[in-house]
C-alpha cells in the first residue's frame, strides 16, 4: 500500500506528463518488500516500449481534448444559438398575449 502511495506522490510531483501511478509502481526498482498478489514486474526491455505507448496515448488524449472536444463545443454552441433564434422567432408578440 505504501508503494502505491509513493507512486501517486511521485506522479503528483512530476506533473501531467508523469506515468500513471500503476505504471510508476511497475517501473520502480525492485525492493525488499514483496509484490502484491497478482502483480507483474516488467522486464527491463519492455519499459521503453511502455514509455513509448504512454507517450502515444497521452498525445491521443490531448488530441481529443484540444480538437474533438472543442469541435463538439462549437457544434453544441451553434445548435444552441439556432434553438434560441428559433424560439425567439416563434414566440408570440406582446399584442397576441393581451
């Protein structure tokens, strides 16, 4: 449990480009404490591949945040403005409400 807390603290200190806490836990140096049940220690040759995957995944998420989310917001805003304009056109006039 303490190892996980240490990994989370390390991630929080390193900022947004830090590996996920579970990845940081898997990449840490072997210690005298036994690994949790079901834990898998990465081979040293897989660490570089995992880092490359993490970088690619981070870029993919940033693309979604920057491009797709902003495009969806523009579409939603456009649709909302159209709905407001339509509601204003269809509302009854002051004379009709008397």
